C-alpha cells in the first residue's frame, strides 16, 4: 500500500474560478487583507498593513473596482472554500500605462494553506485566457522585487522584466515592484 503525503493528497482538490460580484465584497475584502498580510507581514508593521487595507480593500473601493467596465475580479474556490483571487485590468483601469494595447494582472493572491494545489496556476491561466481572447498585444504585471517565488512562477510563463514602479503601502512605506511583460502577438 502506498501512502500519499499531504501535498500529494491536496492536488486532487477541485479548483473552481468564478467572477466576483457585489455580494462577494465582504468575503473578498477579508481575503484581500488575509492574503496580503500572509505575503507581506514580515516586511510591514501591523499599523502599515491596516492603513493599507483601510484604503485599498474597503467596501466602496472594491465595489467601484467590480463595477469598472475595464476590470474584472475572480474568486478561486478549492472544494467550495474560498482560497484565492485575481484582479485584471485593461484600458484606463490599468495601474500603469507603459505598454500599448496592454492587459494587466494587477492582483493574484492565494491563501498560504492552498499553495501548491494549483490555485495560483488556475487563476493565472484564467487571466492569460482573458488577455489572449481580448486581442491585447501585451500581458503585464508588477511583482515585489523581493518575491522570488512569484518571479520564478511568472518567468515560467515567459514573462520578463521591463521596468519598475513604486508600490505605496502607506505614504511612509513604499516598495519597489518589478514590471514583467509577455508578448501576446
């Protein structure tokens, strides 16, 4: 009899990706804060994190983002449990406009307990399918300069660095994101 390790057992989970709607905002807001905290708490104080959450993930901001006609947000569920999310932008919704006819993957976060279960892959491949079907010339994203794991993930899909920009956590706390791009033509 072969006994599977925990990581191997988890790969059999079903990942479902659905578009977020206004009724999802309370759960989305919590997920945004939880995943950001898991990813960046070692480099930010709790006060910095909370100030960022209050500004970026409040109900009104998320409602505007969901209603924007050049932006979409998706939720990922693992066996019906919310595990991650994705936010994509094009046109005026993009956070930076360095490329012509571009599609931005603005946010892709997965709760740590679901890492290695294909959630990030499912969300990212959803983003790439949307970008390819939209006849965009470029897909691009920003990734924290110290997030080496995410950088490796994106380079596996053919993304390469083309610049940097500032990511403002608070006026006193500014990080540097690498800008990565991939030609879709």
